[in-house]
C-alpha cells in the first residue's frame, strides 16, 4: 500500500504540473496512472509498503526490473518511454523537496523506438474527401455541419477538439481565430474563405439557436457535437473512396501542415499555426515531404 505521505506528494506534484507546466487534464491523468503503476510495482518488487523513505532508495537494478516487467506485460517501447518520462519528472520534483539523490532513476535510458511519421492525404484526396463528407448525410444541416468541421480541420489545421470547442461567440467567423490548444497555449490561426463559407452555410441551416456561450457545432438532439460522430463519418467516407484507415480527422491536420510545407511554408510559421511547443514536433513534416518527393522521383526515374 502506498503511504499517505507518498500519496500526498504525488497529488502535489500533479498540482504543480497543472500550475507551472500548464499540462492538460488528460496528460495529468496519464502521468498519475504511469507513476502509480511504477509505485505499485516497486511495492510488490521490494515486498514492502512504499513510503517516502523506501522510494528514495530505488536502484538501477530496480529500474531495470520495472522496465522488464512492463515490456513483459506487452507495453510497447513508445508507451514505456512515456511512463519513464513521467516517473523521472516525479522523481526530479520529489528529490528537490526531500533532498535525496535520484540518479538511479534519472540515468535510466528510455527504450529506443522509431517515431511514426504523420500520414497526410494527397491534396486531391483531401479536397475530394471534403466533397464526399458533404454528401454523406441526407439531412441538409447535418451535411453542412460535417463539411464545416472537416474544412476547419484541413483548412486551418485545427485539432478536432479545438474545432468542436468553438462557440457561438466566434460568429460570424473573421479572418482569424484565437485558438486555445494543448497546455492552455493560445495561437492565432488564419481562416481561409472556404472554411468561412462552409461555416456560414452550416449556420444558415442549423435548426438550433447558436448563442454566444453555446457550442457552435451541434448533435442531432442539439447538444455539443461528439467527436465520434465526425470520426464515424470519416470512416464511412474513406471506405467509399478507398482510402487507408489512417485517413482520420487528425490526418486532415497533418495534411494541412504537409501541404503548406510543400507550398514553401516556413517551418517556424507552421509550428506557430499548429501550436506545437517544440520545433522538433513540426520537423516531422519535413521527413514526410522528403519521403513524398523521393517517391515521386523513384517513379519518374526508375532504376534500370
């Protein structure tokens, strides 16, 4: 059983993550799960209740045992690296408060894994997909709603949570949107004419009163639109078009970034538009663009 002192320390660390690092609720929940899993393993591994004292004496061997256990239960390298990162962050904070040396934990190397490249759609496919989405429902206002949502995802590079988080106060859409994304970070996003026009068509047909404080995008019964509805529409449309399963709502955001880069967009500018905290995250799109160019080159100049 984890001691009250350690439970309190974990709660205070999570509060610090919220106040100082501005992490989202979902991220903090993942951190809590990762650290609690680590502490539970150490309790079983050492055969004693884990209070502040024992937890400061974790060794390199203990860390190896934990990582082997996690891999043994099927945890992938990427997920294990995330868990280790959470544990290190907690230990770094705890060591500063309690005055112990956390070297054994902090020196543990994360497992190597190959980062997955974003899977954008081709420009023609992205535009065709929006047309198909508009035709997916026989109810005109729902068809207009779905078209407006996916146009915002592709035309403005929004996350689906950001698009569905818009309220009536944004109406009518102007040339820019002020979006608050992950970690509470705010960014200014230009709104292309196609997105503005798609939202206008939806607003004109929507049977519900879109007041300033109410959700902009509504479900059939008038409540806030559930992201699963858009995910389902995308699944239907990609099957009709013969697109891969990677053609998800988030793939439209990837497509926005990749196509902007292909057109000569500056990487720093794209980073700002996407709301990425680190440039390295945005740089993944350069690898995608290079891979696409090499594919075109290989097809144009086949080896003898």
